[in-house]
C-alpha cells in the first residue's frame, strides 16, 4: 500500500465530527464522505454516521484559508 493512500485514510479517520443523527437520535461521530459544494465562507460536506451509516449533509464553517490581516 502506498504512503499517500495511508495518509488519506488517516486523514479520513481524523476528520470525524460529532453531529446529531436522526436515526440514532443522538450525537454520534460522522465521517467525511464527500465534498458536495465549496462556498466562499463554508464547505458543504456529505457526512456518514459511524454507528448506523446514515448520511446527512453538513456545513463546515471552518475557513478554508486563514489570512493574517495587518494594517
Ligand atoms: Zn446514526
């Protein structure tokens, strides 16, 4: 297995978020499934519940780029 593939899998595992799952009816860990849309201020992601595999969309408001602004 190539190192790039291992790194990708590790990043996928590290990229889980605690989100409300309608099926589990509680907050569960969701894994990043795919990127649906990239907006200027947010990224819309398809997230998959790690407990029941139900997928949901989620808006990640983490800035894609951090720009240090100085006067
Ligand atoms: Zn679930």
